[in-house]
């Protein structure tokens, strides 16, 4: 670990020098990139300097115990050791966390897709409940969330909903929500009071910037149609909604939440790029999947990740075996505890993968 930290310190010094060069300052894209790297490295270097100071003080105290005859000095050295050892362990853990390889997509906005699965009308109603849960969570996080596409369920909720979530570290937190969510409850449509099990799938994609995914416009078919709102109400009577079809893959995305045709096109294009990125990412993950199987799951829609049991007021995340008995609060957006524990579990796996010791 010390060798890695020395390399990071050298890179930090390089970046510190580069970031003040006139040619860098005048190039906003390069400056922003280096400025971000500077801030990330600065956190590690500050902890590293604190760690070296603790190590030096530990060494000094141990030398006193080995050589000093004066009992008063020896007692002071023992007291200092008792204080320094826990500090050393705490800083080491902090450094290990900081050295975990980061997913560069974590800081991006996200495309959130919820689809009704098995369970008929109840599944669509549950999909609507999940969306409201994420709306509440986004409000608590200070994020902005907006629907870009939807298909209403026949008895409420949505058979499909796509939303864009904007804010700080959106993808880094919401990515753990990808997978199949299961609900166990008595549906509103059930006349005999029987508990049914239904599922809805959640997919979370990082929003891609124009520079990250290149598309040939000749590969995209663009269709325009009239927008409509949730519940079937008309949004406008002009052809402002946009549908984009990527011909080589058959991927179809559409956006209808803006009155501006241009804005809808821009949002649809970003979603298309995000989905194409997800395909490439999945190919990569399949290639390295045999090497690393994260305990938090692959995020694939076939993974049953969480169960919401209404009769028992229980929510269970199957990836980490975590169960809470505050279902009303969870469906009202209190999912931060799940996300934090999933992040910790994921980081533990990344530490093993990166051999951070």
C-alpha cells in the first residue's frame, strides 16, 4: 500500500504543476479534468501525510520504550502508543477505501427505467410505487427527476416508465437498484383477500456525454409523434415527441416530456447513447465475469434483488441478506440504508479485486 501511496503522491505533484500552466488554464476541458483529478488525489495525499506522521510517532514511542530507563518517560510513551495505534488503524481503513478503484460513471446523471413484469395489473401498480419511492429518495438527495417516456398500466401505475435523474453522484448510488424487485401483498383487484407475488424490473444506466459515445447519424431513424401525459391526458397537439431507432441494434428510445422537439431529440439521443454504452459494458462484464462475481449481483434484470412483503411490513435485500421492518418508510423513499450497505459490500469486493492491503 505504501508503494501505491508514493506513486499517488508523485502524480499529485505532477498535476499540481500542470494545473497552473497557461496552456492548461486556457483549455477548459483539460483544466476541468485535471482539477477533478487534483481534488481526488488531494484527499488521498492528505491522509497519507497524516499516516506517515502517525507511523513516525509510533516508531519514536517504541524506541523510547526500548531504550529509556526513566519510568515517567516510559509511561508517557505507553500512553502515546495507546492513542496512536487506534489512529493508525482508522487512517489505514480510510486509505484502503480511498484506494479502491472508482467507477468513472458514478458521478454521472442516470437513466432510470422501470418495467412491469409477472403479475399483470398489480405489477404495473407496483412499478408506479417503485417510481414514487425513487421520486421521494431523489427529493431527499436534492436531485431532479423527470419522466421522459411511459406507458400507462391498465389499472394504474405504469407498464413501462423511463426517467432522467440529475444531481450529484446519482448513478453511483442508484446503480445498486438495478434488478428485479418483488412485492408480496393483497392487490386492490383481489376480491378474496389472497396475497399475490408480483415483480417489476429496474434498470439504471449512466447518462453518456456526446464525447463518450460516437454515433453515425445514418444509423438512426427519427420519428415524430404527438405527446401525451400520464393517464392519457394530452400534453400538446404538435408533433414534438421523438422516437429514435438505432438500426444496427434495433434499440428504440423515445422522449415526450418537453414541448420542444429539439429538447426531446437531445434527451432521446442521450438515452440511446446510454443504452448503447450499457450493451458495451455488459460485453466487457461478461468477459471478466468469471474473474469477479460481486456479492451485490450483476444488476441484471434476471437477478431478484429485493422483496417488499406488505403483510409482515418487511423489506429484504437478498444480495446482502439485509432485512428491515419499516416497509412504509422504505416505499416512501428511505432506501439510503440499503444503498450504503450495498456500497460497503461492493467496496469490500473491490478491495479484494484490487489487492488493497
